[in-house]
């Protein structure tokens, strides 16, 4: 083993609940939180209170959406997200007769129990629409055309988003395909310790990443080298998007070295292995919540319905957790907008 590889094996393993394998959960559905009748009644009471005051998302606060009993359960889920496995699927929100607006309002209100909603694009949207917008791009790479992947039907490989947590509410599932995959980034890191310790050198040094339109300028890259894996106060965090790393290197005029490219390729390849990736489907009313620092998420390509009102549609929230996970300084400034800063709104 080389001196460099030997040095990397001195890094500690992650041995807490965030480092899981897919087999840990395939036969254990406790990661699905089912809402019962009492939960729905409490949510409906909160929704009725909104309507009485003429409020709807995203124009109300947590104080406007009181959930005395369910709120305690949500606090437990938030703890699991922050200090446990890092993902959850909340099921049972959909009810016959509920409109998309009611579901969206309930989703916004529930999301406020997990963190502060932040902007997720340069237009200032806080409740994003994840749906195929039919935009044309060549070569199968929407990033090259300045199109973010969630606006397409193509496969999205394992990656993390630019917020502490990401939430997705399913309003319409796809006609076929579109399964969501989640992978423990901490388990992938552990695999590098034994399989490719030499790759941890470039991965922990980090890369200037393409901000894909989320900065002050449309062509901006990160000012700092953003580490894929980083330790801070005894906690491991991950930030990964293969194409944003590669495009960032191109825009910086410093192509990835052979070692760097091999390391980046290996993160995606390991995260896609069945040993590490847990697959789940979406039903109307499902809410998926993920901790971006410990979870890599992916999406299978999908076939859509032809009728516009039936097209696959998810609503996305980006949330920052007050007093959340300690972060390496470069990782915290991943969007050139300061520690845990969000997307720059351009007017």
C-alpha cells in the first residue's frame, strides 16, 4: 500500500446509524411513517384554521399551523433525520377530495416542523415543482444546456442538494419508472476506507463545483473547493454531484486529474450498487425527507402520462435546520453566499 493510501486508512469509520446498507431496510419498513386518522384530523383542523384566516402556502409560519400532538411525533422524526439513518417517507397524507392546493398547504405546514424553508432557484421559489418541462437539450446532459435535472424525465444519478434537508411531496406519480433511490453517504465513505483509500485524498480536498445557475451569475462556480467528504466536530458530512464537479473543473480551466476523475467516478459507482442503494416508489400524498449531508439520492428515468393534469409532479422543499450539523467551512459556503447560505435571487 502506498504511503498516501496508508495515511488515509487512519481516518475513522462512521459507526453510527447514518452508515447503513440497503439490506438493513429492505425487510424493515420502519422508515415509512404512516399517518393515522388522528394525525389527519389534526392536520385538517390546522388547514381549516388557515382557510378561516385566508392563508395558504407558502405564506404562513409554523405558528399558523399548530399540531400539538402530531408535532411531538414530527420532533422524533426530525431527530432521526439529524442523528439517525437520515431519511424517512411519510405516508397517508392524501385523502379523497383533497385538492392539490390542500396537499401543498399541509406539506408546507409539516415541513416547517423540520427546519427553515430556503430559496431553491434564482427566481426565489421556495416551493419548487419537480416535473418534466419538455425543454430540449442535446447529448443527454441537461446541465450543458443550463437545465437542472429535476426539470427532465431522465435518470438522475446519486447526488445531494444544496440545503440541510430536501423534501418531496408526490402529487402525481409517473406512468412508469421514476423510482427514488437513497444511499448512505457515510456507508460509501466507509467503503472507500477499505476499497479505495487513496481516492479519499482528492475527495476530501474537494472541487470547485458548477453552481448551475444558483449563484450571482449564471456561469458561476464555487469560490472554495467543496469537499465531497469532510469531518467537523466528529461528524462526517458529504456533498456530491458528479456533473457539477466535472463542469466546475471545465469552467475553472483545470480539468480533473486522472486520480480525481477516478475518485469521482467511484463515488457514483459505489452509491449505485444494490448493496448500498435502497429503492422506493412514490404514491400521491407521500412525503420523502432526506438529510443531504448523510444521504445521496437518485431517480430512475420515467415515462409520463400525456394529459398535462396527470403528469408526474413532485413539490420540493429545501430546509435548513436551526443549530444543525456542524459543517466544514468550505462545505458551509457551498453556494458562495456565506455559511449555510442559500441560492442567490437574481432580479
